[in-house]
C-alpha cells in the first residue's frame, strides 16, 4: 500500500521525467539515507552552507556555492546579490530599489514564466534583441551589440538562459558584462547532464550559475545550486540565512562570508522564505557527488531496455514509435509515439487525458501533443511501472 493512499491519492506512473509538477527525479537510496541521517543531528546552517560552498566550488570550478530552494530560488537570490552586493541598506529595502541600479538586461527571446524569479527580488527586466526567425520576419536573432546598446546608469546586471541553441554565445555576453562591470547570471536549471556543464558554463565567464538539484543531479526536488563569484554568493547567503543572532556572537566561516566587508549584520533578507533545511543540503551534496562521479551512467542501459520493451508491445496498435537519441551520451533516449488519429478516432490530447484519468494514472511528456505525439521519458520508471506503462499504452492505442 502506498503512503499516498492514506490521503486518498493514487500514485501515478511518471513517464514525463524529472518535472517539478510531478515531484522531480527519483532520489537514490544513498541520498535518502543521507537525508534521514542528517535529520537526527543539528549544525549551524551558516557553517553547513559554508561546507557545501567548498564542495560545490570544487565540483564546479568556481569560487563558492550555495544550496538553494530550487533553481528558481537561485535566480532570485543571485539577482538579489547583484542588486545589493554587501550594502546592508539595499538588502533591507528589497524589493524596493528606488535610488540604485536595478535593471537587468535579458534577450527578448529568453523571456519566460521564470522571469518571476528575477523580478521577485525587485529587479526590472529590460528586453534586448529580437528573434526574427520565430516571428517569420527575417533570419536574425538577438545579437551581442544589442545588450551594449541597452546599458544605462540604471543597469545592474545581465541574465542569460543557457541552452544548446542560445544566442548570442554566452562568451559574447560575458565580454560585454565585464567591459561595463555588470555581473552575468546564468539560468542553467535543466542543463545537467552532461556533467561537463558543471564546470563548462562557469568557465565561459559567468559570474553566477543556477542549476536545478532535483533533475539530473537527483537530489531533493526543492533544491538547487547557485555557484560563482565568492562575493556574490556571500551576498546571496546573507539574504537567505536566518539572521536572528547577536552581532557579538555571529561568526560565519570567513571563507564563506567575510565580516570585514560588512558594516554590521543584516536582518532577515528577501530570501528568508526560500530557506533550505539541513537534511536537504546534505542530501543534495550526496546526490551531487554521485552525479559528478558518473554513478548514474549504469542506469542508461536499463532505461533503454524499458523503451525497447514498450515499443515491442505497441506493435500492431494505431501508433508509430521512434526512439530519439540524445546529443550527448550521458543522458538517455526518449520514445516518441505518433498517434494515427484518423484510425484511432482520438487525438493525442484525448489519449493523454485518458491515460491520466485511468488506473493507474499515467503522465507522459506532453510537449509534442499539438503534433499528435506522446513522448515517453524513462527517467522515473522502474521494472514494475515500465510494465504497467506498456499495458496502459496498449489499452488506449489499440
């Protein structure tokens, strides 16, 4: 019996992957064990985050790191750090930024619902560039000179959404940021794997990089990593930690937060609502070590076998299957199932709805439903759920 049954919920088969709305990636036993072990003892959070900073710095090739309440929280805290630095008065006033620079440059084509994470700190986004290919108005996308042309005395920094197809190249944007003394914050939430991105993105010159901890790393879903410049990480930590201590007694590790650079100690900051527990920090560090060591590579053959078995079961149904191989060998393939609506009599949307409403409920990746295609991501499957998934798909597609 599932623990969710106690709350009148039926567990789903997650064929959509490590998405937040379904609870993230499966945590390995070692990560769960670390979480439980950390729950039985107590340590000061600034000391634990300092220890985490050292480990994150080693694995990312950066100066410092911070465990955040997810990648979106990392964007909020990174933005807050850019807006305030070590200015305690500015920290106190966020999200109200009257009187100091608070505009963040962003390519118009990189805007998304995750903008809220940046604007939550008090920043105002200033759009640059166009994507004329998408608008069917030409062949050009955002270009580096457009960032420079938008800089004013109100500009505080630049945010960049990193991906294989992001334009202009990050190096070009970083060069402009450095020329004008503007930090560059990179959103790389879903860019792990490949493992190389742990170090490669920061190596391009980014001042701060935000990763999800609950996707490819397989830590707790509500964790993330913010890594980069030591001074900006310290400014972010100062606005996230519980600061209810006497100034005479507060002694954070000097390699994490240098008190000599502070006029005093701030009160609770804008990130106080984005706290991370000691259990989550330890579990995330355990998962990060596993990810960085390549421990998850052994799962790829198992994921491949699930997709092959599903494809075999679907032969003879009103669908066509195609395995999509990722561009790098550290990830796993997905299975695209094209629906023959004229024969089946149901659209891909209808099939998806019936899968969700059946027993057990099945949630497939829905990104290509408009093209008549279901996508199976094997990341959250096991032997039992893969077998049940094949059966449910056959029921709906026959």
